[in-house]
């Protein structure tokens, strides 16, 4: 009897999970066809309120920042390894181990 209750409970849970998945796929499909995945702004509904951008995305005057927020410089593996080794060796409390020749 207990086995039948477990099977029934997991069947109901699986039904809810699959129906939620299908509803999400339909919603995403509708949004992509309306163009909400592009950079073009869509008109706001009356129920939606205006959300201000995060303060870090604004300059001192309150205007949006046009410059890149993160700049990544390409570094070779050997250069990065040498920098990490120098930081590690200059750290306080570091006991120096004899370097291995490889």
C-alpha cells in the first residue's frame, strides 16, 4: 500500500514538473518571437514599474557609463605562473623550499 502512495506522489510531482517545463518553454518561445531577447526596447505594461539601473552603471552626473566595466588583458601561462610564484614567495610566513629542476 505504501508503495502505491509513493508511486502516486512521484507521478503527481513529475506531472507538475513537466507541465511547468512546457509552460516555461512556451513563455520563452513567445518572448523570443516578440523580440524581447534583442536590444530593442519593448513597451512596458502598466503593471510593470520603471527600474533604475544599478548605481555602479552610472557616472557622477547620473548618466549611464559608456566605457567597458571590465578589461581583461591576455597573459601567457608562463608570465602568470611567474607572477603567482613571486607573490607566493614574497608572502609573509613563507618558508622557502628548495626549487626543483624539471
